[in-house]
C-alpha cells in the first residue's frame, strides 16, 4: 500500500524504519518544523525529520496539518493509508477520510487504559507490571479509536520510563507491519474499546516531579522510575548540622522496606535509608542542583552529613 507517515517523536522511528524496509511504499513523511533546543536554543530537526534527511525520504515539515496547505498536500500524495505515531497534532476528519483505508495510530499502552499524551510514564507511576502497544484507528476522541492489534510486555521493578519507551518502540514495529498487511488483505479485525475501562494519562508537567516523602516507599519508587528522564523526580536535602538546603534530582531508587512506620517522613538513617510515609527507600543515583550524577553516599559525604539529615519537597517554584 502507499503510505504517508505523520510523526515527529523518537517513539516512531523503529516503526518508520520497518515501513521503509517493508513491501509497502513509504510515499512521504509529514512532520513538525525545526524547534529551538538545548542551551544555545539553536534550531533542531526532530528525530523523524533527521531520519528522513539521512535516508533521502521525501518529507514536509508543517505547523498545522489541518491547514489548507496540509490538506492539499495529503490530497496530492493520495496515499492508501496514513500512519500516525507521536505526531502531537489532532488530525481532522477531512484528512483522515482522504486515504481509502483511513488512518491508524500506534499508542504506547494497552488501551483502553492510559489514553493520553504520557501513557508509558503513567503506567509506571501507577505501579503497572505489564504494558504494551495498541494499534488503533484515528478517532476525534483522543485514543478512542477501534483496536486492530495489541502486544504486551512486562515492566520490571527497576525499569524506568525511558527504558520501557525504547522497548515498546521495538515491539510496535513488527506489529505495525503485520497490521498493515492485514488491512491490505482485508483480514484486519476492528474492535471497539470498552470505554468503561478507560483511564487517563495526561501530559506531564514539571511540577509532577516534586517528591513528597509522606507517600509510601513504593509510590515514590514508581514515581522516580515513571518520571525518568523528564520531568525527573526531585526533592530538597536539608543538613541537620547547618540547615543548608540542596535541591537534587533523584533518578534511581530501590525499595528497602514496604511496611515500616516512621515518626518523621524524609529522615535519612545511618544505613542511608530514607523514611517514607510507609516503608523506606534507598537512593542509588542523585544529582545535586548544578552538579553531576553520583551515588548517595558521595552526595552525603560532600555535604558533611550526619544524624538527623532529611528531605523535604521542593518549594512550588523549586
């Protein structure tokens, strides 16, 4: 089939590579214009645009696919099917209805659970031990289209969102090609989602990363994993000796106790465990503000730590 790919995020690159290598014809890529990124705020092409440039795949970077320019482009290309992955734009019915086979999307969850912009993060934050990818038709209600295929994978206790993201991207690629083959052959099965089972996975905010040690050890551990690498989890270390505060990003933890009750959440004990609302965690990797990632013992040694040190949540503007 003749296919137009719409996307800009790294999550779709494995699928894009699979499409390019398949028996289907990748006509064109529609993506976003370059954006400012990094400390120098220089314009940078997104992952999909870079992939297109490196492999001489024709592409168009467009601000709004639903504009007259975007609609005209899709009509001119006349694809059989649109494949939409990590595109970040809602596509209007006028465009979805141009290809005779419509438009499909790869979503990073086991729908109908975790509809929204950050399904992988919220699956981990909510303590799921299994996730997956679902291939759906595009619908006007976010991620509520008919399901064509699904594949599952386990989430390990030390998996962070970036690891699961990359693993799911690889799971999605062969499933996408298999699904397109079925659409072409007329054997694809379109199943409606059970909307009563739908849950939400909204876009993350920087404030989601504030760690409150009155939560349970398991909740904090899941939050640290689910928010890695962005927005990241963070808290403020306070030295009991001199009262100095040090905001720090916490990127890796383990749960050392699930059930213990403590008088004071956030307190660091002699074994470097941190008391939580229920249970305790150990920090494996921490990055002080303006510093480098280090283990927790090195972090404490650098701050003349002692008995009574503790963590508190970052202030609202921290």
